[in-house]
C-alpha cells in the first residue's frame, strides 16, 4: 500500500496575521505610489532626472523644434533624379500651380506597422498654401469628390489588394476632367506638379497586380499586366497629357517603395522628377521649399531603381506569389486553428508558409552591380540603352543637385599599402562647388574584395563609407574624410567555402580595390579615385571586434539554435542559391510553390 503524503492545514492565527499584513502592505503601496507620483518633480530634481511635467511653453517650443527637424530631414532626404533645362527650382514669381494626380489629396507621411505615423498634419497642399503658392482647387475638389481618401490606410488591418489599392480617374474621361476644367487649368498656370503615391508596409507586400478604382464608386478593376509598383495606365495617360500641354512639368514621387519609372524618361515634356519619399506628419513643409529652391535637394537613392523589377534576383520569391506552402502540414502552427487578429474580421490561417531567400547576398545594388561586372546584362537592349543602362534607371546612391561640384582626391596614401587586421583605409576628398548656387554633395567610398569562383560569395562593390558636405557656396570647398575599418570588410564564411578550415568572419588574401564614386556605378574621374591595397595572407576574426566574445554559427549547421538551419541546407529540399560563379544558371526564375515539410521541421513546430 502506497503511503499518502501528509497534508498540512493552515494555522488559523498565522493565516489571519498574514491576511492583515498583506492588507497593510497593499495600502502602503497604494498610498506610496500616490505620494511619489504627486512629488515626482521634486524627487526628479534631487536625483538629477528629467522631469515628466512640462509647461505649455516647453511643449510648444519642443513641437516647433521637432517640426523644424522633420522639415530638415525631408529636405536633406529628397532625391532629385531628373531636371531637364534646370526646370527646378521653379521661378520665385511662379506662385500658382496645377497639382495633378489623385494621390495629391491623400499625401503619405508613412507606411504601416513600424513604418507608420499617427497622422499627416501637413500634407503637400497645406505646405503649398503655407509657402504662399496657390494651387488649382477645381482639380483638387474633383479628386476629393472622386475618392475621399484611401479606404485602407493600415496594412496590418487589410489585405495587400486593399491597402495597395490605386485610385485615379482617366484624363480622357470627361465625367471628371471636363473640357472647361482642363481649359481653366491651363489658364490658371503653365506649371503642372503630378503626384504619384504608393502605400505598402509591414505584413503586406506590394502586389504583382494592380487593384484600382477608375470610376467614382465603381468596382475595383484588376490589371494583371502591371504591378502595383508600376504606373497605372491612367497615370501614364495623365503624364502624356501634361507633358504635351504644360511648359513646366514636375513629377513628385510620394511612395513607400522603389518603383518602375521608365516613362519619366520616355514621355515627352516631363521636365523634372523629385523623389520626396515619406514626409512624416510635418515634413512636407520642406517640399515647396525644395521645389522653389530655398532648400537644396541633397538626398541619394537608398536602393537601385530598375526599369523592370523582374530583373531583381529576389523577384521570384517576393510578394504573395513568392510564398510557398508546406504540404501535409495541417494541424501544425499556424494552420492549427490559430487566427490572425490583424484584420477587422479575424480569419484562420490556412497553411504553413515558407519563403526561399535564394538570392543570397545579391540584393539591391550588390546584385545589379555584380551582375554587370560579370557581363550578365550585356545582351540587354531597349529604348533606355544597352547593357546596364537598359536595366538600371537610378543606381544606388544616385542624386542630382541644383549646382555642380568638382572632386579631387587629396589623400590616397593607402594606395599600394598592405592591410592590417586592426587597421583602417582612409581617403580624403576635396569637394568644390563649381556652380552658381549653394548646395551639398555626397562622396561615397566603395570597396571590392578578391573573389574566387565557387568560394565565398562577394559582390563586385560594397559601400564602405560616405560623407555629405556642409552647405557650400559657389566656389567654396570642403575636404571630407572617408574611413573603412578593415574588419568591416570581413565576410562570414559559414561553411568554409574557401577550404581553409575556418568558419566565421574572414578576409581572403589578394588585392582590395577602393573606389571613390558618385553612386554605386559611377567612379569619379580623378586619377587617384581608385586605390589598391593588398592582403598577403588570409585574415580571420574569431572574436567579435567590439565585445571580444567568440563568434560561432548560431543559425546554421548542427549548432543551429532552433535545431534547423535557417537557410534550409538540412531540409532535403535542394534549394538552388544564386552564385556569382554561375549567375545565368542559378538566377531564381520561379519559386517553389509547394514542398513537403521534413520531419526535423515538424518536430520543432512548437508555437
């Protein structure tokens, strides 16, 4: 017979004392919290902490400073990508403009999720008014009547085809663009500003189709021939119209994503294009200041803008169509009854998904520039040009100015030297404003590591450092210093691709080429703009350079924290990864829509 454990009964006196003490402690905590909260300012002053109580004057002053900072960020970040015949800046006496494009009435301050803003307090139209420029309200009123705002402004609460919905009446539809309206617009101003807007964000990729409304209150039209990041036929027709009818045409891109903008170059009469990006709640105040030249556009593209996004190595595995479905995974998370609470009407997940990042390191400029170095674009030819020029419209780091600059490399002492493990490569460049307006320029320093086919994947160029000058007056110069720590150039060799018995951060022996560039593609013409350093023997970094901690694989191989390699190398799926050794044979053309889930993945499906 199994002996039962003895059950202790609570002592009635001790139990009562415990309840009393608990009650006293609770009251003390509540009273103490109240007293401390009322004396917070005094306590903060004794310990030197910032006070949580601010006067109305302090709040108002902070708001003014924050709005000014937002405007500075917007002005510094605007990218001028086209400016024929110095159309921009607009003339000081040009105080009336026609603002075309439905998106002008639904100006975007942010994307969604972590990239969102609570609201746009100052949009483009309000900014024009504050700047003293009148816009054609007849056009604006028509757009607002056509569609009063976006129906879905938070991608976390919508499907991609909802949050990415496009709205635009056709310029040829006289229900909206009456002849009298068009005549009035030409009489109002000879300047047309066309706004192109796109909204995407966390949880919803841009769609590979266009979902658009072209009639007031009409059904959603689906165009399978164009992606959301291309111009709609309505936007293209609008650009053709204004290009033929206005003396000055400026396109403003107010978008969360890189887009295909080839028509900006091919449609006659499109004079200028400014990428304004997302302005936050207040930053749009800077847009008119840039358009009229009170501020200089000095931003640079933060990604490569290609004429055709299907040329990206990541395209096949992007968007909804790039998401694969595990077969025989019913009952596994999240296809186990888990509901998605993001949408207004929660729904049950229907599948266990996967995405193959088959492009490896070749994303953005690292793909386009390396593919060019390997001759991948040599056979390309279209209306934009041949080779690389037929593929890339605006390289990474690209941007024009209202003035001109000349560069001179003043210090290239590193040329011909040997790299050291803890050393740096430093280049100095003197930038001189050779134009007749004030302006800022951006100097970029790239490097190319030695590459051996079939071993560690290396891009042909990688940004190592950059510097923006101060505002330079005509004729004024400034010397900028660009420094690349040698350790920053190390690649992570997870599978010992170079067969030296080491896995981790390392540099291969050979020549390292440093180039001073205006963007990821264009090297400056100064004789010292290309610098070569050597590394006689391979170099490894077994410890983290900042903490000194040992570096080891955490997400791949037998030591993977989750038990399964993040890259799918142990999933028995034979995923083909893009490699510089054979771009033509390994470029991801289609995704794998379905595959069986392996037992090791099933075993770790715990959530």
